[in-house]
């Protein structure tokens, strides 16, 4: 495991300290979990953005509709 050093505002560090004390866990574990959640949310936001862009792209929508039509025809056979 690598070591990472950073600066945090005093108010945020105070909140981190209070929560670590309340939960009886090390501060680095809270930071680690919070960062995992944040990065997961960012990845999801990227997917949502790309799907919205694809939904507005006429060529992609047409290809998807044609593919769905072919699929439905195969199911009917």
C-alpha cells in the first residue's frame, strides 16, 4: 500500500476527527471509503453523460432502432 500526504482545511479535518472518534475507526479508513464512493459516483456520472449524448445522436438512435427491429424479427421466427 502506498502512502499519500495531503492538506485539508481545519474544519474538514475536525469533522473527520469527530467521525473517526464516533465510529472508532482510523481517519484513513474514512477517507479511503469516501474516495471509493466519490470515484464510483464520478464513473457513473460519466456513463450517464455518454448515454444521454448517445440518445441525442440520430445515427446512434437509428442504429439501435434497426438493431432492435432485427432482434424482434428473430424472436418472431
